[in-house]
């Protein structure tokens, strides 16, 4: 089956667009997974810190900074973890919406390629 010149250019453009969209879709999915993991990690840390404080109100907590640890009040750490968790949730939601949008673009490109192939097939049969 031979694609005519006009369709060939359009086919190449759509194929390039499809490959780029697939790459972007995978990248966005990976970023969403990472944000989700980071949020889960913060939630687990917050839960463990709450349990430790509930067991002993004199619990000392430290925050890693580079190669050292700084003694930090527990309420400050809890607030940071809560903020980070909500930030990760918002980022995950945003990335999921972006992923859905990109998936629609991929589907449109695939449908356009199918149409070009069907046109070429019909023209070759005529």
C-alpha cells in the first residue's frame, strides 16, 4: 500500500506528534507516581511521629539537613509534613488531569493516522 505525497507529509507529522505525546504521557505518569509516593511517605512519617508523641510526650525529633540533623520541635515537623502531604496531593491531582488530557491527544493522533491509512487503502483499491 502506497501513501500519496500529501498524505505522507501529514502521516509523518502525526506520527511525530504521536511519539512526542506518548513520551510526554509516560513522563507525566512517572511524575504523578513520584508525587503520590512522596505524599504517602509524608503521611506514614506523620503517623509514626504522632504515635511516638502519643507514647511519650517528651519525644525529641530531628530533621535532616544535608549531613547533619537539627533538633526541631515536634509541632513544626508535623506542620511541615501536613503541608507537604497536601502539596503532593494537589500535584498528583494536577498531573492526573494533565495525563488524561495527553491521553486524549494520543487517541486523536491515532485516529487520524488510522483515517489516513484507510484513505490510502481506499485509493489504492480504486
